[in-house]
């Protein structure tokens, strides 16, 4: 099931400028599911709220070093990363210090590439992950741009609720702008439909509309609205550790398997003519 270990880690940003779409929940549980099926995974928390860190049982007192220190250049990725209770899953935790990072680095000429450079420096010495997932803040700010500059692709959680497709066009436009200016590798890895309630006719209509509008970008796996998924973070656990057999856990395992298959099918494309991928 694992992707080729000779290939450098795939860096995937989970992004949606709308809040409450299941982005952090997906980051936590997809990372866990990928680790459960044999991948070495790093989850990078770039959201100042730090919910991905909390959801994996890393409390504020346990975040001596964070992604803030990484972006400020005071510490390396290796120093910031810590293991979680999930085998094969590590995390670079976030703190509220990230709230000020945009102001602190805004005058730096490499402000958009701080995270990319930190990842590149680490992987050059120690390519010990097969996947690096980045939990972005729910806004298209400098933190999100740092994630997109470093990423190979973007995974977009999309809630199956009214107005779900509104705002997606802005995110897709941002991805296109990033591709044309700071990272010509960047693609849309996929759209994950979340919070699906089969009892709600509107949810079914949103699924249908998304598939008609976005086609193969939409994952076959749909994440259901599930009480066990909602409860798990309050115990500092991903849902796979909280209740392995619940519908939410099974959905995230299916999503992880589907992601692996997508990644295996990718054919690397290089271009000598495009110079937008700055270092």
C-alpha cells in the first residue's frame, strides 16, 4: 500500500478559507489513517488556533518549540517535530505565537518561502517521511501562502452544506495564482466532501453538484457527519484511536487508501521553460 520510499515526501496542504468545513478534523484523521496503513507521516500545524496539535494530544504546555520557531528561523524542522501517540505519526505543533508571525516576517524578501526552505533543509539531510500534511489556517494569509509555496498539491475539504461551492472558486483562483507566481508544481490533489448527513436531502444535492462541477477532483470517499468524530478531539485523540469501528474512522481509512492510489497514479512532469518555482 505504501508509496515508493525512494520518492521524496509528498507535501500536501489542507486548505479552505472558510472555517467549519472539517479541515482540521480531516488533517488529524487523514494523517492518522495514512500512518495506520504504513506511511511515515508528518502533520504540520500552521493554524494559530493549534487545534490539530490539541486533537493529537499535544497540549499547550508540551509545545516548547513550534512552527512559529520554524518560520522565524530560530529552530530547524527536526528540532520542532515531536512524536505523537500514533505510531508513525509526528507533528510540528502550533502556538498562538503564529498570530504575530505575519507582521514579523512581512518585510523579509523570502517571507513566502520560510516554510519551504525549512522543509527543504530537513529533507536534504533526512527524508524520513512519505507524507507531509499541512493544516492551514481558515484564511488565505501569509501562513497559507507559505504552505502553498512548499506544497506539491492542495487537498480541499468541502462541507456538504448550503453555499458549499461558494468560496471554492476563490480558493481555486488563489491556487492558480500561486502556481503562476511562486510554485509551478502546485496542483489540486482533490476535493474531500465532509459532514455528509444522508438524512438530509440537501447534502445529497451538494454531493451531486460537486461531482458534476468538479468531476474527478472529487474523492469517491465521503466523510459522514459522525458524533464519534466530533467527540474524539476533546479526548486528545484522533477518531481512529477513540473508536476504530465507527463510520468516521472507516471513512478516513478509505480516504487514506484512495489518496495512496491517487499518488501512485501521478506521473511526474518537468518543464525547463517554466521558471516560476522559486527557491
